[in-house]
């Protein structure tokens, strides 16, 4: 008996370092958590342990109109509805989707301009990047926020088969990130579940906040396009009244004109180079009243050296400009990778080649 107890104690002691190594730290949200998300998480956690009845019956399915349906989405929608009833909010079908079918929830988030693909390339649109950043999203570079909805597929056709809601994320000592979710119908109850950030079955995230910008091209439509058109109007490239949320011929022509004026390859696609250059121009206009940025050729007095360097660095990264030296500092050299590539870089200390995805090029051409 004593030998057994000692063996167990020894095993416990030996396991302690492993437990310490596996310790996880909760990651603070990068964006503010709205009150309604806090309320939603409270309602959702209050349902933990609920089990479906005979033949797959659930109160969430009954609420949605089919008591015996698969009910992962219905659980989340029911929780949103409870928040609306308790707090007088109007979240359902405005901030969160009301749906029951495959792909419907994901497509709703896309239509709202609030969807991040796990690998950063949205079908029908193009590559994505976090707002204010100069690098594309890649697998694992977006850490989902509380209240985001996670869409999964269990097959190879990329259709959505399951949905869960993010409660929080953690990072362990090795740097690995885990997503902690609340979800229903897993397989017959409401429970907590955890997933590695790079789990291959995750398709993407419907986000609480508008966190990412997307490549836009002919045929795209929605709030992303509308916002972009309003920026073109402000810069004088699109006429008042032409902002209709549809990326059509007028928008393509306006983008080409802007790209020509800024030394970007004029392909009519609102890629990262185009949108980030526009971001910098509008920022300068808002902060320095530099209206000459919009259409006219700028003069030395119209902008700061820093803004010139930022824009030229961006064009060297994604456009077709020749390399330039700014001052004597080696750090300020801009140089292309090769003559045939539209991809260029600054010094390795500033931006490593690894920060750009291997498949870069389609949207910049």
C-alpha cells in the first residue's frame, strides 16, 4: 500500500513541470468588448450542460421552427434573442446572423463586410489584411475576439458544417494559441470546446468588429465596396451619387485613374497597395489638410518626408517603382527582388520575406 502511495506521489511530482510548461495565459482582446457581447456570453454560458431530448429535440430548434434540427446555429441565435429581450437591443440579423442552413451564416457575415478567412484569401474577393497593417493575413495571424463566431467544415468541400462562439483565447509558453468556444449540438449538448488556432477544420470567423480590409474587384458588392467608393469620391476620382455598393465599370475606371496618379500598376483592382496608399493620403488630408494629395501633383511643401517614405516603401513592396535611396542610412534603401517581380522589399530588418505569403502576386498584377 505504501509503495503504491509513494509511486502515485512520485508520478504527481514528475507531472508538475509538465503542467507548468502547459500553463496558458489568457490573451487580452485586441478590440474593445461591447456590453452586448458580455451579455451574450453570459447568456450562452448559462446554457452550459443543456442536453437535447429524444430524437434530437432541442428548445433552440423549437424556437427556430424545427424542434429536431441540428442546432449549433440555433443555440447561438437563441442566445442573441435572449439578449435582445433582456436588454432591449436589436442584435439579431443586424450584428449577428439569424439562420439555420449551411453556409448561410458565413455568407451573411461576408455580406456585412465582417468575415476573416483563416488563411486570409476570401473566395470571389481576394487577399485580406488587418486594418492599418501592410501585410496580408496568413494562417494563424488573426486571433479571434470574444463574441466572434467560428465556422467549421467537416468535409473537403469547404461548406460550413458547424458554428461556435469565441469566449476567449489563450497562449501557452511555447506561443501556441488556443481558441476557447461555447457551442451547441456537440454532439448532443451545450459545452465548452477548445481548438488550436491553426486547426485545419476552421474556415474563418464572423467578427464582432470590422477588423480587416479586403481586395476588391469587378462584381463585388456590399458595405466594403460602398465605403471604398465614398473614399474615391472624397479624393475626386468618383462622382457624387456613384457610390452604390457595387464594384462596376465606374469604380474600376476611378481606381485605374488613382493607380496611375500614384504610380501603381493600373489594373482596376483595389489591392493592398491601392488601399493602403489611399489610407495614407486620407490620413494626411485629415491631419495636415493636404488636399493636393488627391489629384494634383504634390510639391515639396505638400507633405512630410515620413509620409513620402511610407508611400514609396509601400509602392516598392507591392508596385512596380524603381528602388530609391533616402539619405545615407542603409535602412532607407528600397529595392525590388528581381526585374520580373511586382514584389519588392525593404531591408530584412524591416520586413522579412516570410511576412508575405508565397502565393502573393495575383492581386498586385
